[in-house]
């Protein structure tokens, strides 16, 4: 009993509200589930309604509080509409997780302005706009947690990084700018940095067993990442326990980046 009270004081998300973009698939879905099971009321935002509804049904069937908003985060109007619809479910969020992301991977010489614009809009501008919408309110209330999901490609080029790597590098800088602005008011801003994770984003690569094995061999743990590997780190960064951790990039990559 004593240990449960201690763990709750550190990690419980009871009475917190979380907004998770990309919360209907892969890493975002695992993170949304983890925050909800740790006690938060969670709103997941993405485009496809079937996946959104399935995610929320699974969570509510397990006794969690969850809701979904369908929106295209690739446009400024879409982001604004998503934010306003999201707060109607459980109120202003205490925790914002930006996991929605796309990786279109054209070779650099064929990278069109369209691909550049779309990639930067979803991966970098949407997190910026959501931060502008929710960060000041978090600061005013004296508690907030902003968590971005970036990539090893924020740190090095890997399989035609192109616009994607640029967007993720920018996202890590955004986290530091947000941390500088809002940490004095109880709002921490950090990024979780995946290596190679078996999710729908990587379906093409994941279907090539030789490549999958070669990538696993580059880690220290000897395997590629799974979406659930992000659950504990996300709960930590969303909780009171991480109050003194801000502006950081935390690698959840089985040691890939240091091998
Ligand atoms: N998997 C990896 O190996 C890996 C490695 C490094 C970094 N990451 C990063 O981790 C994050 C999650 O990736 P994942 O692997 O979990 O990918 P995923 O399974 O493909 O999930 C991506 C999520 O983003 C949503 N999304 C995409 N475009 C959107 C848009 N325009 N508007 C709203 N929602 C949109 C998708 O839903 P809809 O399609 O329904 O909109 C989905 O919920 C991404 O930021 C990715 O860059 C992943």
C-alpha cells in the first residue's frame, strides 16, 4: 500500500487531460493508452475515423476516459479546428503529445515543394500551432507537459531523410524554445526520440526481413522498437516525476544512437 501511494504521487495522471495527435496508430496509440491507463482523460486526434473510434472503444472498454477528434493537421485551419473540438471533450489539456507524423521519403533530387510543405506542416507546424494554443494556458495554470515524438533523423541522415529529417530537427529545437519560454511556469517540454519502430509508418521497410534484421543488429538490445516501448517514458514525461526534466531529447531506441 505504501509503495502504491508513493508511485501514485510520482506518476499518477488522475485528473489530468491529455491530447495526443496521431493517437490512433503506432507510437501515438500506445502513448495515448498509457496516459489513459495512468489516469488521464485522453483525446486522440488523427484523420481516419475508423482507427480513431477503435482506439477510443478499446480504451473506454478498459475503464478509461477517452474521446476522438478527426482532423487534418496538415492545414492551419485543420489544426485550429482540432484544438477547439478537442477541448470540448474534457477541457483544456495539461499534457500535449505530438505524435502525428509522415515520412514520404523521395530521393533528395526529387523532393518537390509539395512534399516539403506537407511534411513541414504535419511534422513541425502543427506541433508549433498546438503549442501556441495550449502552452500559455498551461503556464498560467502552473502545470503542463509537452512531449514531441521526433526521430533519430533529427540527429543524423538515414534512408533519404530529406524533408522528414529537417522537420524532426526543427521539432527538437521547438521543444527547447518552448522549454525556455514555459519551464519557469511549471510547463516542461521534451522529445522522445525513436530509432526504428515496427509501426504502419514503416510498413514498406518492415516487409523486408533482411533489412529488419540488419537494423535490429545495430541496436544494443538486439531488437527493433515496439510502440509499447514508449509507454513508460511517456508516462514519466507526463507526470509530476519529471518536473526537473525539460528541453531534453530522450532516446528510446535500444541503444541504436550510441552503438
Ligand atoms: N516508426 C518509427 O520507426 C519511427 C521512427 C522515428 C520517428 N517516428 C515518429 O513517431 C511518430 C509516430 O509514428 P508511428 O510510427 O507511430 O506512425 P503511424 O503508425 O503511421 O501513425 C501516424 C499517426 O499520425 C496520424 N497522421 C498522419 N498524418 C496526419 C494528418 N495530416 N493529420 C492528422 N493526423 C495525421 C495518423 O493517422 P491518420 O492517417 O488517420 O491521419 C496516425 O495516427 C511520428 O511522428 C514519426 O515520425 C517513428
